[in-house]
C-alpha cells in the first residue's frame, strides 16, 4: 500500500476521535455519518467535492476578520 501525499481530513478526524478516547466503533459511526452528510450535500447541490487545506481555511478566515477560537477543529 502507498501512503497518500494529500491530506485526508476524514482520516484526521477519525484519528483525533481515537486520541480523545472515543471507542473505535463510535468513531467509525461518526465518520460514516459525516461522509454520508457530505455525499448528500454534494448530490443535492450537484457539486464536485472541493477539499480545502485547514491551514489555508484559517488564513482566509483571519483575513476576513473572524475570531479563530477553536479553529484547529475546522
């Protein structure tokens, strides 16, 4: 298997939940729900998936004047 060079926000969320002490089954269900919500939104809006790097997103929010308390969970 080859490691992907691109960031994977869903895998990062899963790993974060495990580190916080969530049971593996709970993390899997939460990840499945998040993925299902994403697919539903993309299908209903007829859009393509556009990934944005969380650090780039934080920079854009800062430039727009938003307070970034808890921005690492974006």
